[in-house]
């Protein structure tokens, strides 16, 4: 066994018996490289990665290849899900060197940690224009020994580029409505009108882009905008990338039709897509979207939930070393021929309409098969995404089991996944927490806790969301250039401290934290003002490529007031399903003409009349709304507050319950502290 045997990551443990002398990332490996004057071979991957397994079988389990690695390098293995800071930093270096990236990622470093060469998958023998892995090893080692100055110069150039990219300067450009239009036009240019989605093969599920377009449709009423969403939702759910039998989505489609998937199932994809389909249902009233949302969350509860109430990271793509074996079928297994689409090795993928009886029969047959391995470490950020999806769906779909799972998940996040000072850990497995939380962990968990407060009305979750949001500002904010760093201020010092702005595949920490601070700012005015400077630091990357930052576009204020530039609460950028007042959410009345965090809150003002004794929070009266039910339509019947213009709720056949009755309850300001 090598030094990975004491790790908790399933990915690292998969390599603990390799003949390669693997080290986990840490000072021991760096010090050995300095002492022995060897370059570092850094290999980054994750447990559900098919090509990571391929390279492991071909190279890392091969005695001869391992001998070359051990003689010439200090070898370090990293789980990208545990260390997103390392993954992001060195992926940028690989993309800068090669023009593309992916996993497994192979990067060669100086003993100081500076990268000088890298790539992704290397085969054991030369093929498809790629050199053999052993040839690469020898060439890199020789270059390090014989051309040290050239190697050092290359590393210096790369590090300078990485540091420059991390130091994004603030933009003086205002965040205006035109930015949202640019993002929509960028997506429209990439849209596949036949199959849905954006661009060609391979196709990844664009959850953040769909959420942004739903909000644009709510803002503009443009039917073509909505059509991009519905065509994509329908295409993804047709079967193949979507599991018609057990619910849930595979990672991506290798073709443009959403048919042949890369078979791993990731927690983050399914949490984000469950919310996207839920919001699709709320906006369109199409029951098929509700069904997909429920089936996806049922899959999470059935397959990914852990005994301690957290959720596992992923299910593997392979079963018994064969990709997709669990999920594909042969012609003699009783599946109607019209539902079978050819895959490989005589097996087929299911696509088409299944009645419930057939679905249940086939699912029972499939449950007898071996299942893919599960990466059972819990990642804080991804569990935060799952918390938000479960909480909102539990309320909107009247699913008590979803709400119960959400409450228990919140307890897990604030318990085992937090330290005694209330700071988040990155991951949890086998009773051990690993690594400090990163920006996305704080942002996603805070958002999930806020959604749980919205769903339940319980103030504990609101207070915890506020605490984590404030802590995130303290730990990650760039006071000079604005925006937020990926790693905390007191975290490990790498060759560059990065910022992430792209929403691929999950919302970036900057995007989600901006969204959280805007939501918190509707209750605590101070937080909204804190957002003003960090927000100014990201206008340039948003404007240069807004279509890859749809989540951040969702948070962009469309306008500011004349009373000090009060940030937009983002209600105008949200779809009907998410606009305030949400059920049981906290609202703050705003003094007419007031500066700072207090202006006029245009919703439910009549509830303030005749209540001179309102308790106050941050100088503003605190008001909590408790609608009996929230439905996707525009009319509110009865109650004290009148029409709130809340939801889009298109009528497409059938009837939907009308309205919600508002019952207002006053809470003391101490509850909000």
C-alpha cells in the first residue's frame, strides 16, 4: 500500500494499492520533491470518472509504468471534489498549455508547485495523435534535468498568467438591463432548435442557463425565450441521459440528441435539474416537468442518501468495469423493441414513453443487477444544492418526505460538516471531516438554508443562512478588486489565489453568494450594501462572456434607485416561482424615502397599516408573511394584502387552484439577529 491508504476519499482509496508511490497533496510531498530535486507528477480526478478508471487500469496499475513514475517523479494524487482550489488552478494551467481540459488531469510541477507542462488522458501506447504515457514521463523528466532554465521559464510564464487572471480589476461599467439581453442573445445563437440545449455534442445539462431564461421570460414575455427552455427540458427528459426507470440524470450526453450518456450520476446535476424542472412546471403548468422533478428527488433519496442524512457525491459510470452495464438492455430482456436505441456491445438504451406498469416491471428487473459504485463522501456545496431543491420542492409539491429530508440535511450540514467555530468543512466521510470549506460551500449551504426557511417559516434556518453569508464575506472577499476568492483568506497558499465566475457545471461561488447576499439584503439592509463593492469587480467578465455566467446574470440589478444606489432585490430577475413574497419568507418593510437599506418595499404595504408598534430589525419594521399556499398564477383572492402579481402560471389545459390567503404575523426583531 502507498500513502493513500489513510485517506477518506473513495477516489484516493481506489489508488491505495497501486504500485505507484502516491502521496496525497501536502507538505510531505512538496518537501520530498525539494529534497530529492524531482518534479512532481500531479494526477487529479474523481471517483465517478470513466476515463480516470481507464488510465488507472492502463498505466497506474502497470508495474513497468509505475517504476518509471517512482524513479523520476514525486507522485501526488488529488480528488478534485475534495480540493476544488487545486483542480481549478491547475486546470487553468492545462487549458493555457493545450487549449482544452478534462479528467484525468496530468500536470507536471516544479517542487515549488509551479506547473510547467500538462495534459489530460495519456494512453499506454501512441494512438490518435497522442504520445504514450511512458514516453511523456521520460521526456518530461529529461527536460527537467537537462533544460532546467527553459522549464523554469515556462513555469514562470504560466504562473504569471494564472496570477493575472486571478486579479480581475473592477469595472466602471454599470450593471444594466443590456447585460441580460446580451446573455440571452448569446444563448440564442448557440441554441439547438431541434434537440434543445446549447451547442453540439457532447451536451451537458445547462441548468443555470435554463433558470436564467425562465427569469428572462418572466421579465419580457418573449415566447421564443420560453421555447428554448421547454425544448431543452423535453429533450433532456426523453430518455438516455435521463433515467426513465429510476429517475435522475446521467452526467452528460455524448451526442446532440441527449441519447447516449456518460453514465455517472452526480449529486449536483440532479439537485440543479430537479429545481429547473420544478420551475419549468411552475411557469408552464406542464405536469411532465413536475413528474421529472419529483422522480429526480426520489432518486436522490433512494440512491444517494447516507445514513447520517447527508448525500453521497455520485454514482459511478461503470459496473464491474463496464460503462453503463446497469442501465442498458439486451433485446431478450422483455423490453418492447420500439423503446430500444443501440448503444454498444449488443446493449441498448431506453427511450420513449413507458406506462407505469412497464416502468415498474423493468425497474424491478434492473434492481436485481449489480449497481455502480457510489462515492459516499458528502460535499458541503453539493449538499447545499440538494437542500435548496428538497426544501422548495417539499413546499411546492406538498411532499412532507422532502421537507423532512431537508431538515435532517440541514442538521447534518450544521453539525458534522461544521467545526466548533461554525465554519464549514468541505467534505465528510467515514466519520471524518476533511479540508476547510471553500466559497461555493458557504454560498450553496447558505442558499439552501434560506430555502428551508422559506419552506418552513422556521427562523433558525434564516439566522444560519445570514451567519454563513456574513462569514463568507469575511473569509473570501477581495477588498481591493471586488468579488470573492475561491479559497479562504487563512487557507493554504498556492501559487495563485483564484476567483471563479463561470457557472460550469455548478453555479460559481461568486454567482451564488451574490444571489444569497441579495436575498439577505431584503431582510438585513447592511448585507445588500456590502454586496456593492464585490459586485463591481465582476462586470468585466460578465460582459465579455455572459452566456457562460447565467447564474450571475440572474443576480444582476436591472436598475438602481436615486437614493444611494440601493441594489435590486433581484425579484425582477427571478421567474414567477421565486418572486417575493415567498411562503413563510421574511420581508422587511422599508421607510418611504429612506436611505441606506430602507426604502419602500412595494409588496404587501397594506399589512403595515394600523400597526404602529411593529418591531424593528436594522431600523426597519420586521414583517413575516405566511400565505396558506402559493400557486403558479397571477391572481390572489382574499386576504388582507391583495394582488402580489407573483407567478406566471400559464394555463395549458385543466384548472389550477387559485390564489393564496395571506396571514401576517409580527415577529420581534430579536428573532432576526
